[in-house]
C-alpha cells in the first residue's frame, strides 16, 4: 500500500551562471510498500506518463518470510495503480526492468534455489498489467545473479550479471543471450582466478555489447573498474581496466552518440573521501578520454547515469558526506565534459538509497530507491522532478514559451504508427521540424523549407527503423524554437 506524500530536499554545490543552472523543482514524492522491507532497484517512464518500478519485497510464503520480486505501477501523479509480487519459497529479487514492444515488461534478477543461499539468474516476462507470461532461470549449483537486462534487435534479451557456478575463478562476468521466449541462445563467462562481477550491459549500435563492473583478477588494485566489449555472439573483442590501489567499480554503462562509452560507479583510489562518484568516458576502443569524481569526505556511491539531450549527464546514487544523515539520494548534473553544474540531496534523518533514474516525457526526472525515514523499516521511495532548464538562458526560455512559435499537442501520444500536430508561427521564413532522440541525434526530418505566417498542419508516419522510446519534436524558424516530447510504441 502507499502511504502519504512527503518531501525532503535541499541543494548542495549549487553553481549558477549564464542561463538556468539550478536543480529542478520537486513536484511530488511518494513511498510504497507492504509491511516490512521494500526496495526499488530500477524505474522506467511509461507511455501513459506514469512509472513502473521493480525491486523486492518481504512476503509470507508457506508460513515463512521470503523476498519476492516487487513490481509497482503508478500514474503520472505517483498514485499507485497496482502492484504485483513474484516468487516462491526462496529469496527472489528484481534488479532491472525494460519495457517491451507490446507495452509489457521484462525483468531480471535472481531466484532462490532450494532452502539454502544459492541463487539462479531469473528472467520474468509480464504483460502491461503485470500478469506473468513466463519466467526462466539460468545457472548452476552455486550462486548466479542477473543484474541488468537489455532488449536486443531481434526482440530477444541479454542479461549481465555474475556466476559462481561457471568460469575461471570464484565469480566471473556472466552474459546470457536469449530469444524472445527466454530460451537461451548462448552463455559466456569472462574473468580470471579472482572475483569478477558485471553490474551493467548495453547493446552497442552496429552490433555487439559492452559490459561493465569490477575485477579482482586484473588491473592495478584491489578492485578495478572493468569493461568488456563483445560481438553479437559474446566473443570478447577487447577489455579494459581503470582504477588505482583502492576499490573502483562501474555500476552502469551506456553507449554515447560518438561511439564511445560512459560509466558511473564509485572509486576509493581518487577523489575527496572514502568513496566518491566515479564517471569515466572512453572512445569506441575503450581508451580513456576523461574521468571525474564527485563527493566529500565520507561514502558517496554512484549507482546510475542518464545521458541528456544537451550532451550532459545526470548522475545518481547516495551520499553520506553532506548533512547529518545515514545517507541521502544524491543527483549531480554535469555538462558534456563531466564538469558539475549543480547537485541536490533528497532525504530525511535515516538512510535513503537511490538505485534507478529515468527521464520523463516533459523533460524532468524520476528517481527511485528506498527510504527508512517514512516511519516503517524500509519502503520504496519515488521522487518526481520538474523539467530541467539547465543551460537555457532567460531569453531562450521565453522563446520556448508559445509566443512567436508554438506546437500544438501531438495526437495520438503515445504514437503507434502515425501522428499529427499543428505549428503556429507569427513570422515567415525558413522553418525546420525534426524528431530527435534523447541523445540529441536527429532521427527524422518532418519539414525543411519556407513557411508563411500562420498555422500549418503536419502528419508524420514513423519509419520502421525508429525504436520504441521517448523522442523530442523540435520546430525552429529564425531565432525561435518550440519543442514537445512524444513516446513512440512499436
């Protein structure tokens, strides 16, 4: 059940400069849970403007308490629409969720095996209402966990995690590729004689995958950040380690528009304190371009990263360096070079841990994790932030408000195959109307040419090569521009 709405927020390391450079407003926060320990590990914006979260919850099964996979769906105001739990007489965890082409969900995590502590990788497919369509488990006789799942071009799935059952050492990177029904196509392990754990994976445009985590088998220190690049069949193309004498870990990796990669995690080898956020940018071959640390004198651990339309980044995790607290949600907004623009804390007097973030349809952010400050032991915590205006100057912001150029609402939105909208302009001249992805890449040109003053109607058919996701329709004429977000569902 959902308890009342609460808001705790304060800013640190605020930097102001040209244009807007400050944290967006908090629109609302909600907490959710059953009765004991409830966690959110990942969140996604859904096409209806709401949100879907996955994590774990304590439940009674056959008279005993076990962790179960916990799925929560909300509307745009954070009101709970439904929740579901999945699992049996064992500890089952949900770590990662993606939205499938039919509006359903694919979840990975781990499931208990027997009555001991052994786990298998768990893959669960549901419909849009959270009803289970099928589930699969993968692994051997020891502990094996899935940490991240991505949808492949053939609408199958790739899971990244670690295995204690197979490979060369105590634990190894573990990749499992399946078809659309969850049937295994191949499995691969990567590592040496020590522990090597993959926390994240991404599909690389043009083919193959990039996995990231940490290694004790290779590198310069105790734990080093480790990246492994593979082809479509899981064959290693290259691997790279980064770090020093301390613990260095990547908890999320993403592909960047220039063909390279970006990670966020934490480091003990550099920075200001015990652990700091650790963002690292490489080229397509894994060569380091730059790295940044963020934090104070205590423990500050990065867990997630989002790339933004202006080329910058939003980092998320939790921090103990700021305020009198056990730890708070902490987000850091940077420019394209990783230089901090602002940061913000959210939390109460107890521990709050941020585990998942996503962009919203209106240009804001949603943050998910867990809180102990709500009066119960631990509950899921969801925070909705308004549009981020970082980098938009006052005059530019004024132009984006419907005055000289305005876009009508796109209908329908979400977009299935076609959409229509009106563009109203109070000037005449060269006008461009295009569709951009959230990395700022133009994916389609709807119009480019002269337009007279007045209202103009447009209809657009979505090309087959454009995937499901959130996009921006942007119109410009002279110095004026207007933009709106759409969700495309294939």
